C-alpha cells in the first residue's frame, strides 16, 4: 500500500522552515559495467568521418555535415545497411532495403506509444498544430503519407493554407519567414531529419496538424530563431527543434565560471538569445518549444560539432532556459511489458552561457555546475522489440531508413504535450515540469534487467560528473525528471493554494526506492512558491548524488 503524507507548502506571505528531513532509501543507480560509455564505440577510430559503430555491430552515420562557426546542424543518425563495410561509400540515400531490410518488422504504432506512455484514449489534439523546424524538403508530404500508410494510420491531408489548429488535422509547409514553401530540396542529406520529425509527431499525436517551417540553407542560429518565431506566429501549440550547435560559437557567450568568452569568424550573425540580449522568441507564452538534447553523450560536444570545441557544455538551443530540453531513452518493448532505460548517447551538461534557472538551482547545489543543466525530460530515442534493437524506421525520399536519436525524442514529446493540452500552461512557466516531476516516469527508479542495458551513465567510464551524467532517482542530466506519464500529466488540475506531496515507497516495491515530490501551485504564478519549495526539496534529494561528485 502506498503511503502519502501531505504538508501545507510555503505560501507567498509566510515562511515555514522544515528541518532534519531525510529520504530513507534514496540511492544512486551506480553503474558497474565494463562497457565503455562513449557515445559510440568507434569515436576516435579510423572509420570515415561521421560514421560510428554501435554495440550491436551495425554502423551509424550522421545525416548532416559538421557545421561552420555559429551554424547549426541536424542531429539525426541513420543506421547504414547491415552489409555496409568501412571501405564503402557513405554518400547517397543508402536505404535499409538495399540488402534485405531490417532484422524483423517493427511493432511500433500509435497504440504502442499510447500504452507505453500512458496516454488516455480520450486525449485528442483535434487538429492542434505541432511545428517542426527543418530544412526545405519537397518530399516531406509524400514521405509522411507513406509512413502513415505503413503504420495503418489515416492519411493526413494538405492544409488549404496554414493549419488552423482547431478541427481537422492537416499538413503544411512554409518558408522561414512564413511565406510560401520553396518546394525545393537544397540539402537532400537533411531529408531524413525532416522525415523523422514528422513521423514522431504523427506517432505520438495522430490527429495533430503538422507545420513544417523551412529554414534557410545558410543554417545560422538566427535562421532557427526566425523559424521558431514564425511557427509561434502561425499558431503552433508546440514547436520541435532537432537542430543544434555548440554554445561556444556564440560571440556573446559568457562563461558562468572562468569568464571565458568565445568568438569565431563566420557569415552567420550573432544569435539573439544570450545573457546580453532581450529574451527571444523561445520564450513566447502559449507556444512550447522542445529541443533535442543531442546524441553524443556527456563531455562530447567537440565530437558533435568541431574538434576545436571542447568541454562539457550541452548543445544549443537545448541549453536555452526558454526551451524544454529532451534527452533520449531506449524503449524496451515486448508483448508482456515495456520498460525504458537511458540511451547512453544522449547529451547532457552544464551551460557555459546561461545561468541556472531558479527551479534547477537547488538540484545542482551539490555539484560544481552553476549554469543551466540539460536535460529537462526524456523520451524514446531508439526502440527494442523482444531484446532486438530495431531503431526507428521512417520513409525518406520514398525509401525506408532506420534512424535513432534525440531527434526522435523531441517531436515525440511535442506531440504528447499537445494531445494532453499542456503546451499553453507549461510555456508560461517551465518550472511546472519540475513541480510536477512525479507526473513523469523516473528512469532511475525503474528496474529493467535486460542485456541491452549497458550503463546508467552517458559519460566515459571513470568520469566524475555526478548528477550531470549519471542516472539516479529524481532529476539527473541524461534523463531529466523522466519520460511523460500521460495519465498523470492529464490529471493536472487547477485549484487554489499550493500543496507539497511526498510519496513514500510502497511496501510492494512498486514505487521508486526513494522519495518523489510534487509541488502544485494553482491559480497564480508559482515563481516565489516554486523557488522556496524547491530549496526545501534540495535538502531532501541532494544526498543521493554526493558520493559521485
């Protein structure tokens, strides 16, 4: 039986001091495997640039080239065909069917996602819009139609203009400034990213409208900001970003520790969302922005973007405090059960540009990090069926490709939040994710004794990065507060007052081996309540990670 104890939490006009509170049984899930925790087995090997070898023997390539200074790039990875060898070419489409197809048909479907993430059958988007910010792709609509047909989903019609967000779901694509689509394909290598983004939105939210906002092929960070602003202006409930760049290329970057500022010569203008500039379109209330955390593990930003960029900084824009940074999980599914473990390639880290938002300060109090930390939440980045990793199959330029990465995680949760009608509320106050952390599946509290689960960390073996790279109970860098629990998220209610709920471990072992907290702030801005309450929560949770710092 689950025991619940309630306290009246801190109000805006009174202060309550709670002392000598401890969480019995709080523990860190310490990894003891000998497997390397590098993002991919072959980093630093003699493989062609952008190609890595997975633990299952398959080779993976980056779909998008390394960017120039202050440029962004897509994050998606493609599995090369099973027979591919390191001496073969990596250019071109290289579809999965080139040598017989995938190992087995994937059972993935909207109903499977609903089951895994507990999304109520009554949750309907009714045409509300999810925007994906990608490069121009004149195959985007036909590829999405083929993907939905492959899964037995109803077709998504083209919109008569832009989606209205109210009624029948449809698909539209517009230029970065909101004008007509270019109907071109200047960067065909990036088409796989567009297909993956659109597919994951459909998978999580079959009746969502999808708006493809086409970035200029210059791929400057300013293009990304313009694209997000356009998506918000055209009424998108959620906006998904699967592009990223390193923080250190921003000439306005101000290190919160050490005072280092970075600069680089480039044709791209300085990005507008820095400490010295006004808050940009990422902070537009009513339009919730999700950004993929990245696919290179902890302390591996230089592998992702440039050998000259080092350090443990997370990727931008996931590191912006105005977006929801989405890390990746490995979803293990069988007909009998489903479980999620951390996908050890997911990127996490401590920003050198943005300071900690108030709701993260107490969580990081036992670490050396004083910046904004990623991730906030997490979701499926790759898929296993009956112990076999299948990845995520999509249709690209009419051909099946197998993909993986946090590029899948971000649009997936964008669809889930849109279905659950949470985007407006959360976009106005991102601390709600942390206040309602018990409405997410805590990756560190779950037991998943499967042979594919090789680590509870996204860092190299022997790293001493503590909560920023090791999965434990509660918030941690790789998984954030966890993956969405649709049933709990949909139960968010609006009441007056604020309450703090402490959940004790259940005697049957169904609860986590520690304490989960939920702070509910109703009918007012929770900023003062949230900050004070989270300081109290820090006293209760910080002990579990101190031994690893």
